[in-house]
């Protein structure tokens, strides 16, 4: 037990400050590979998704890289095909590495909870605020009790969830101030999960482009008005989100002589939000998320693409 100081205060245990899992917001345009990289790094997390197709890219990657998946101990969505081996697959390209059936978490599967916007009748709205709160409360409570099997919690797509929460609060409050305040409070509550439960939290978003003054009659024509960042209902919410989390990564695709290259911007730009609590990575990195977090000292699974 840590001794009290001269003021009678008990110092906070900081032994895991540099290795504890982060709260991370990766954002980029659709198709960049945000979900794929996060799943390769955090397949053991509880995935709260907007639809069943969100993790399809990861399922396809597992299908064609089963040996890598098994060597790294990654979890998969579908159950492995017992008839599949590298030799058989080479002789029969049609032999699937995974069966078209869901793999239970106890047998190495992923835990995915889809939160829809509407009931199956497509008319009755689902109370996303209440449902997500129930999920987070249960998750946090089990983490405190030491009974939670999941390594963290990831919201995919965070942009869509924020839109739904905004839609619900907009109907509830007439005052715009109350609406935005409630939405920001909800996000702050959400991002307390990794701190209180000592786990990682991911909030995957699309990107929203910077805004420039486009009115030629204005004195500031052409000036940058608002920086780009995660696609959220307002720039105030975007700024608040950046302050809440540990890491904000902006993904860009750049054309090179070797073809399109995926790059993570780790440092703030004039036009785009980025944030990184740590040292040792370049301002622009071609590394995947797992490698980046490993370089920063976080205790995360090894990257499938780690350099030798």
C-alpha cells in the first residue's frame, strides 16, 4: 500500500501510466482501412457496431491470412474450416479457410454487438442512448469485478453513433445549448470508461474536411475557418473529443510511384486535427496502428505487419 505524503494524500499508482491501453480515435475517409487495422490490433475487444457489415474487411483478411491470424492468436468472426491446410489450399484454391458460421467467443471468436437505428419494422426507432449506456455499464461493472473477458470496447462507426445521439437529443431539447451540452456530456461520460475500467476505448470515425471562407465578398476570402477532423455533428464536439482522448490519428491516402500509400498523420497540422501522447513516431507514418502503439510503449498485440 502506498504511503501517504506530508499532506495526508495517497499518491496515485502511476506504474502502468506508459503501458496502459489508450483511448484512440482513428479517422479517415471510407475505405482507408481503419476498422481492419483496429481489429488486427484489438480483436479481443467488445465491438459495438452500427451494422453487421462493418467488420467484413477484417473477415476477408482473416480468410486469406489464416496462418498469420493463428500465429498471432487473433480472434475471428467465423469458425475455422478443419479441412483447410496450406497444402490443401494450394491444391484447391476454392477451399475456404473459414466456415460460413459464427465463431463463439469462448472458441476464439469476436464479440460483436450491433446497435441498430430502427427495429426490424424500419419504423420504430431504437433508443441508442439507453442501449449503449446499458452495454457500457455492464462492461465497466464487469471490468471492476475482474470478470470481463474483453480487452476493451470499440465503437464503429463513431460518426454514425454520434449522429444518432444528436438526433435523439435534438428531439428532446428545444434549446440548442442544451442539445450540444448533452451530446458533449455523453461523449465525456463515454471516454471515462478506459480511465475507470483500465481498458482501451476506440471510437472510429469518418473524416470531415476543413472549412474555408468561400465568399469572395468577405475580407477573409480563402482563409481557413475550421480545421478538419473526425466527422461529428459540430466543430465544438470535434474539439472536445480531441481533448478527451489520448490519441487522434488522421489517415490519408497519398499517390506514389508504387501506387496509393496509406499514411497516419500523428502530429497536428494546420488544416487537420491530430494528437499523440507520447514520443518516438514520425509526424507521418506508414506503420499500422498496432506498430504505432507498440512504438509508443503501449501493451498491445503484435502487428501482423511488424518489421523484422
